[in-house]
C-alpha cells in the first residue's frame, strides 16, 4: 500500500536535501535509500492492538466477574504503548496525522479479524 500511494513523509525535503539547500535542478543530493523511504508515508504501520486483544482474552478482562479493573488496565497498557509510538511518529515528523489514523484503524481491523 505504501508503494501504491507514495505519499512523501513530512521530513522528505531534508531527506532529499540534507544540507537544507535545494539545487537549481531540484535533484536530490541525499542518500538514495533515505529518499526512497521518504516516499513511503501512508499508512503508518507502527501501532497495533493484537497484543491487547490477546491479553484481554487470556485475562478474561471483559467477563462479568468482580474485581476486574486491574485486568482491564493490564489490557490497556499495550494500547497506550501503541498510542505513544503513534504520537512519537507524528512528533518526529515521520508521519502525517492522517497516516497514523488510517494505519491505526487498519491495524485494529486486521487485529480484530485475526483474533476472532
């Protein structure tokens, strides 16, 4: 999907021109592998929730037994870690927010499908 869409990352300019100065012909002077990787932004593949689903199933966090708050919180830890990774990708200018939203939605959908 990243190869088909080919949306540039927010830091693409500095991948293409590492010194911050563009050439007259607009020919990239950066590392060719970095430049190619800079064209693969959509969707982000860094946040997933399969671990959280698996943990909820193993701990029976959504069952009707009393005192399951600790189990639910244990299931939320992987989701919080995925959220932190997703936010860090945006803060580091490696992904646009749309890339992260679509990647997280896609990851959640595939994780639910595979888990079920």
